């Protein structure tokens, strides 16, 4: 009100004096102020949106980094467990099936990608890259399903009989079919882990070579080895 009343008084005075130029100028000032206010609001909203999108894409880059790091760690643990089981079996022992547990890792993280899809940020990425990202996170869901099945079987059918390894073998001395399938599932997890690790590293390089909405650029950030 402090700013509008003087303008109204000036416009009223201009009407009394029939100062059409003055009337037009005062109206122009009012309209210009409204336009600038609306545009400033739009600029502010656009800046906030760009900053939010940038945070999500940076989060996605961090997620891909975690995938690559954890993938290598999981690979080492699975291969070591399988190698130890194979060594003992070839030595004539009857060891329990290999058991791998990753505490706190029920499913690979996918929230960054889900946020990109829900907010529309994913549409800002070139289709080939977006498609590859979607494939990676579909693989992550598949890995989570396989691991949960593996972990449930381990807890229910292996851990209770760990102190009696002969339980896992038939009368002919070979591993029972249900446990053979369990070992094969671990091989599947290893294969899927390696595929995800390779894709994650490749996608980080692709993500950093592009800009999102002309505001997000990650190529200057370091890529951990």
C-alpha cells in the first residue's frame, strides 16, 4: 500500500489535469513492475529447479560410484567363498555350501534413479544414456530379488545344519540337488554383480561427458578408482 497510494494519487491528479502522457507513464510503470516481479519469480523458480536437478544428478553419480565400488567388493567375497568351497570339495571333504551374507544390503540403492524419473530429470538425459541407466537399475532390482532368495535359503536351510555338513549330501556323497541350485544361484549373483559393476563405471563416464539442462556438468569431478 505504501507504494500504490502515491501512484493512485498521481494518476488521479493526471486525470484532473487531462495529462494523458502522465497517465500512460504511470500505468506503464505499474505494468512494468508487475511483469518484472513475475519474471523474477520465474527466474527464481527456474534456478531452484536447476539446483534441485543438479543435486539429483550428482546423487546419481555417487550412486553409480557406490555400485562400482561395492560390486568389486562383492565380487571378491563371492569368488573367495566359491574357491574355498571348491578347494575343500576337491580335497575329498564335504563342506557346507558357500554362505555369503552382506549385512545391511538387502537391495542395491535405486532411490536416485527413482527420483530422476519421478521429477522428470530423466527426460533431460539423452535417450541412449537414459535407456542404459534404466537397464542398470532393472538389473539392480533383479540382483536384489536373487540375493533375498539366496539369503532366505541360507538362513533356513543351511545355517541350522552348518555343524552337520553331511546333511547337505546324498547317500552317493554328492551335493543334494536343492543345494546344487543354491550354489548356482550364487554363481548367478556373481555374474550379475560383474555386469552391474562394468555398467556402472561406463555410465559414470557417459554421465560426466554430458550436460543436463545445460546446467549440470560432472566431468570436472574426480572418478574414484
